[in-house]
């Protein structure tokens, strides 16, 4: 077997053959020439990981991960109307269990608080605390640095077009399943 090389999934020993994760033929050239691998999901995952590296690097200065900043950003954009876990998960296009997992360190650090719903005591609303608002403002400066870096490298027009396409994909329910 050939030496392990980086793969979208992790370390992949499949230089030539069938990738067991993507169930497609894989050659060493696929990793270099995007025209050789037509998989949209693979390309998107690679791009997502690359941008996560950039934003996580920028966020490192304030002690957050980019996923945590996204949560604080969503909560900051909803002053006076705190969402439930389900609503926040839907807004960020993640499942509820992943959202719960991502909220735990923010709650532990006092950046968010889960409070009872006003009309339904069983309902838990996610509230950005004063400490969370301060952390959001601090982190936003780091986020702007990553945004600028991306725009400087990729271009403002190209970046805006890419973001628009990605938002359409993220919110197109038809792409969630093969069923209509």
C-alpha cells in the first residue's frame, strides 16, 4: 500500500483505487486537479476546512473557535428575541445535538445562558450574556481580520458571488435529502 496522504476525511491510504468514504475512483492526481474529481461535496468540504483554518487562526487571539463565534454572532443579531436550541440550530444549519455540544463550553464560560421560556417553562431560550456580548465584540475584530485576508486573496467580487452561492445552497431544503 502507498504512503498515507492527506484526504478530505483525514489520512487516506488510497492513492489509487476506490475511496471508501466517497465511493469514487481516486488517484493522486485528484488531489491536485479539481477537474479530475467532479464531487461537489468533496470540493465544498475541502474549501470549508481551508476557510475554517483561516478563521480559527484569526479567532485564536480571542480564545474562540469560528463555530463558537458563529453562535455568538447569531445571538447578537437577535437582541430581545432569544432563540430556542432548535431555532438556533436551524439558523446555522446544524443538527440539534451538535448545537447542544457547541453551546456547552459557551455556557460553561458564562458567554450564553439557557433560560426558561416566558410562556412555556419547558422551553429553553439561549441568551447572550453581558460577558458574551463583550466576547463577541472582541472576537468580531479577529473575524474582520480573517474576512480581509480572504477578500485580499480571493477578491471582493468573487467572494461576494461565492458567499451568495453558498447561502443559496445552505438554505435550499431540496438539497437535504434525495426525497422530494
